[in-house]
């Protein structure tokens, strides 16, 4: 099966293959051996999916495409200050081999022209450490094309001239010939487009090689390397390149072009014929076409992300899964609006966090507790993290308390707040706070039959009869009290501890409601016949009073008024629950 992007890349490839302009480089004699028809393309995504077309297995020397990676290695090994002291980051507008320097600082203009690249190489550590560093980018050890290395060494007098000048300025502190040999070796590393695309994807993937998972360079240095590629990677064509294609890129005289779309992919093209700037003609054409076709220009603004707040509601409209007795329920209806829940989604970046910050600020006069639910947030980038910090500071200076749900570690580190795994747990915690405040016990540890809500109105005699007709049963935590499909012949009153009603969804079970002391469960199926439609299990060690429907009916024969009262109570409790659920459905729709 051909993937959609494969078809698109093939179409661009076929189109670009029709271009026959350009000349194979000849100033390094060995490069002339290249077949002008070689044409290979590889694209590697940050999740390591690979697309390869044409002569993607054809080896070639990396040449100047080594420069951004050598620069990355120098930044890693020597630190930014030492590197910037010697090599600028200013586009020169000159060809790659220009003998030009910034005469104020005596620095080469940038690390992408030969002067800057030779100086970069002079800053690198021993051969083994450099080879290992290149291998981390490529995901394998790179070999040397000895013929090309020797050929460049034999013909590299212009680079020698550049190096001697730099030594004369006091910028190059190492021996000219030693440094040049290291530079020629670096340029003669043998790669194919798959290697280069992987190296580019490593930059796209914030410095982590997507194939090996190994970090090749720090994130901060990736930004520096990509910046230099954007402004200087294509030499005296760099401005036009950024203007029209808009991807950080680097070309090499062997005919390679590497382009990077940060966060997305590395793209390598190999086709030896070069234009007058020393850039592969087909390489440029391929990049231009893919950028146009998919609007990949780095500076085209991403779609604005204003849907960060998926839903917002008050704690009066949506409740935790903890079942509440009537008086508690009334109190929560009254006080719940002081709780505000924001369900967040997508990527937390500067723009989306700014939208969130306004939503939060608008609630500060009203809300006492703000619950931020991060379970649907996929990523928080640095800019988003900085704004989250500012939101945290705003909340700290307000009277509102922040509560987190499903916060990823990086968020929990920024926002100092109580944290829960589910929004129901967060709501339950807040509801308990509100109930305590209104002097209603959030949950009795243990109740008597007289406290059971559906027995409201039963006198002591009748309670005694009921007690005699049923049984108290202890359950261990996790014990299944009844399961889906069980015959329903009794109703249960929770006396101590709590039970969860769980619904099967595929293979897993989801908690629907939690009942504590005073609540009744299992009444529907028991009173209206049939089998159980949910599983109920002990959430904690618990005690339930179990009353068989037959026994209740027996009792009702003597005391019909009381039976009616119980049925009325059950009806009232159920109606209440349905009303609450309807409101939640409307709120959450
Ligand atoms: O220094 C040189 O001349 C070569 N080793 C590399 C030059 C290069 O690839 C220029 N890029 N277009």
C-alpha cells in the first residue's frame, strides 16, 4: 500500500527528475566521478517513519552538510561563549569559499561558510569524540571516503589560504594542516540520503535521534544550529531561500541538500549537478516544491489555538461520582457554583495559555476553587509553561484555590496545588470541603437503619421489623457484591464504608457512582424485577444491610402505609438522581 505522502513525494520526485540543469562540482577532482543522474530522496519524521525514493542507497561525501553538525558538536563541547567568540552568526551574502571576515571582530561571518567551518573544526575535541558525535546524529558510525579526502587535501589550497589568514589574525589557534586534515575528513564522511535525513530529523526532534532515541545535542543548541542554517545555510542564496522556501537547510558540493522542518521531519536530497551558488539544482527544486505543495514555510503562522478550554462548568451543575444524601445535595446545589472546572485540551503554548489566562482571570471574583483538568492536554511547550507559571502567580495572589487533575509532571512542577487523577475525585474533595463548611458531615463512618434515606419516616417498630427481616453483611475491599446478569432479589442499604457501581466498557470497568452510609442500591432491579445491569463492588471494607424483596413484601402486608412510604422515598431519591444526571448531560453536552 502506498502511503499518501509517499504518492506526493513520488510525484514531486518525478517532476524534479525532469530538470537537467547544473554542473557536477569539479574543484575537488574526485567529486567529478559522480553520475549526474543520481537522484535520491529521503524523508524521516520525528517519530521515525521513513520515506525513501530513487538512489537513496547511493553513498556520497557529506561535504558542507557536515557544517551544521560540526557546529552543534562545537557548541556542545566548548559552550556557546567560546564558540561565539570565534565565529559569528551573520549571513555573509558571499559564496561558501569567500575569503572574507568581519574586520571589526576578525571572526568569520558564520559557521556555514568555509572559514567559519574550519574554525569550528579547530574547536572540536579528538577524532574519536567527533566521530562518536556524528554517529549519534546519523544513528550509525560513518565511514570515510578516502579518495575524496585525499583529493580535497591535494587541491584544498583555497581552504589553506583561509586557514592561514585566520591564524594570522590570531583566531585559529591550532595548527593549520592538522585542522585542515580534520576538516577534510569531516567533509569526506560517507553518507546516503537516509543518513542525512536521520541527522536532520534529529535536529527536527529537538536533538534526539528518532531512530535510536539517543540525544545528540541539547535543545538549546538545536535552536542555534537551525538559526544558522536558516540565515546562512545556502550561502549567497540564503535570503532568497528563506524568503521562498522557508526551511532551515544546508547544501554541500557533492550535491546534497538537507532541509529541516522543526518538530516534524528531516528531508535529504542528493543530486550532484550544482547551480552557480554551489547548491544542488534538483535539491533546491525538490525543497521548493514540497514547501509550496504543503505550505511548509517555517514562518507561516500556525493556526491559532483558542479551543484550549474544552468545557467550563460550576460544581453546582456537575457533581462528583459520590452519591449524596438529600440534605447534602441541597447544600451542594447552593454552594457548588463557587467551584469552577476548566477542562483543557490540546497543546499548551503561548497563545492557548493566554486564552486560558483570561478565562481564569474572569473567574477570580466568583470562584473559590478552580479545578484545571489537564487530562486531554497533549503537550506543554516552554512558552506555555512560562505563562502557566504566570497563571499560578495570579492565583496565588488571589483568594481562589487551584486544584489540578491529571497534571503531567512538568505542570505539577510549575503549579503548586492539590492534585487528583480524576475530575470526580477533585470534585468530591471540594464537595466535602463545602459540606464541612455548612456543618453537614460529608460522609458518616457508620449509620443506623434509621439514617437510611429510603427509610425516612419509618417508625422504630417498623425499623425493628426490617432489621429482623434482613441481614448485615461484611465485605472485604474489592469484593463483588453483585454482578451484571445476577438475579435481582434484594435491596441493599450501605451501613458503613462505601461501594462502587461499575459499568463494563469493553474489557475495562468504569466507576459510575459511589455510595456511602445511608444510601440504597440495587433497588431498581429488585423492585421492578429482572437482573443486575451493573457490577457493584466494595470500594472500602464495608457493611451492607441486605433486605430480600420477598421479605419486604411480607412486611408490607401488615404495614401497607410504611411500604408506600418506602416506595415513595425510593421514587424521590431516583427522581433526584435523574434530575441531577439530566443537568449534567446538558452541561457536558
Ligand atoms: O571546503 C570545501 O570546499 C568542501 N569540503 C565543502 C564545500 C561545500 O560543500 C560547499 N557547499 N556547497
